[in-house]
C-alpha cells in the first residue's frame, strides 16, 4: 500500500512538472564509464569505402565492428532516417515521414528549412535517445542532429547546437572533443555529431564522381582527427564511437525524368512534394480520378493507395502519409515541368538522388562501431537502422522507450 501511494505521488509530481513518467524510469548505473558518440555522415553510401584509401576508417574497422551495410527505413530520406536511428521507430510511428510534409490535422507545413517546425515538438513522435538518456540521469549533448532542437515530452538535451551550415567540419570535431574535457558534472555521456557535405556533393555531382572521391577522403581525415582526439583522452573519458549514415545515393540524369504535368492536372492536387517518393493529397473528390490517371502512367512509376502500400515499407499508418503514394524506380525522378526546366538549365546533366525502395543496395548506408564496449575486428551482416536505438541504450545502461527494433542483430558486437 505504501509503495502504491508513493507511485501515485510521483505521477502527481510528474504531471505538475509538465512530464508524465510511465512506470519507474531505470537510472543508468552511477559512475558508469560507458560514454557514446554517435556520428552521421549524411549520404555516405555503403560502398564509398572502395572509392579511395581510407586509412582512418580502416583503423576503426580493425579495432571495432563494420556492417556489410546499413539498411535505411523507407523512404530513404534524410529526416525520416536520422529520426528512426535515434528512436528505433519506423517513420509511420514517429511521424517524420519526409523532409517536407503537410499535416492535415494541424493544417500546417513542415520543411527541413523551417526553424519554427524544427523546434516545435508537436511534429516529433517517439522518444529519441537523448530524451531517453536525460530522463534517466544521463547527460546528453547534440551537435546538429535531426529533431534535437525541439522540446520533446517536456525534455531537451543538456547541450544543443542548433544547425548552422557555416560551422566548418573541423570546428564541429573540435567542439565535440572539447566536451570530453568538461568537468565531470557537466561532461556529457551521450553525444551526437552530424556532417552534411557528402550528401550535398552526391546530389550535385552524382555518386560516381571525382568530387565524391575527394569528399570520402575528407570524411576519412575528420574521422582520424576524432579518433586520435579520443585516444588522447584518459581511459575513463573515452566514448564508444558509432558511425552511421542515413542512406546512400543513386545516379540520376536529365533523360530519366517523369514530368508529372504530362499525366495529371496539378490544380487538382492540394499538396504533394514531387520527388522520387511523393505522398499526394488530392483535392476533395479527386482521389479516384488521380489514381486512375497515374496508376499506369509510366513504367518506372509505382502508384499506390495509402492502404495498399507494400507492408514491408511500414508506410501506411500516419495522417501525414496522404491518400496516394508514388514511388519511382531507382535512377528516375518525378518533377513538375517547372522544376524539370530548372534541372535541364543547370550546368550538369547528372546528379544524385535518394528516397527509393530501401532494399535497393544503392540506398544503403554505413555502420561502424569502436570503443570500450565493442569487440574488435568483427564483420556483421546488413541490418536495418531501427536496431541502433536499442544498442545505444545497451551501451549507456539506459532503459529504451517502446520502439520497433530489438537488440538481436547487434548483441554479438558487444564484449
């Protein structure tokens, strides 16, 4: 009875604090030495290691774990995948189903460039790892990670760096290494770091370009700086290092474009973000007409009603997924006539894109891990990125929130 009353008191206090705690949160082990640094190289395809010499990545692989590839969630886009990595949820369950969205219930638009949306917790479902950590007494610091600028469930990371593309890559590395020298009470146990340049170059020049080769070399140098900086720290300060990417990249060119205006009247569409994956909100009474016009419109375009999207995509059960879902074949793009004209007017006829079927190998990313908790020189099969959330909780000693993954495929990487 006394225990029951104590539980009721804690719930009552939690409500007034702006957070409801479901059950008793398990605290991380006091004085735990296990720290974690999660790094993302946006758009780093699984086979980019073969593009050039990567001596620093090779050091990590020799001293840690490398997966054959990292399978993204569908759609293989930046925001959905970065948030799936840190929540262990499919996009239909955390709500970030694209980089650009319209929520019919909120009557609001989301854009990766809209600061108001990025900082508004109403868009972000699930519980990212930094919130899980903070709720259990583990101090977290984020440097440019998708979702980290928003207050989620009334909680924020202890340290948040808002995205600013003007920060040089070296400054990012130096800033994270400086966190390791903070006084013990302020030193974060969980850290995240994000780099965007490989994705930008892949879009602009394509995945098989000389520019990508140079970008991979730069990424290797940055990893070298980080790894050396970590090794110079006292043993108890050294974090486990997990290196991932959100997706890969496929080559596109101006000849393989589906101009959507050729098949439907855009005036009958309320909202769509036309790309290689598009969810289409028709105007009232136009859904069946648009579906009929589009379903056999082009041999490289697959059109589904929302409830008929293949189950393996886990892409049906959210209001931000609109009634029609369009998926192009790899290498193909969906554009309006205006966008296509801009693309053709550009200085390059070849570029890169992602968002395609997540089982396509060109969409796969990378997973590496090294550190005190990780076995050495281990190769593992490809696995889906929703499994990483549970592995990070295992390292930190925290109890994961409800998620779509499990620890089975990564249990063998730990000492």
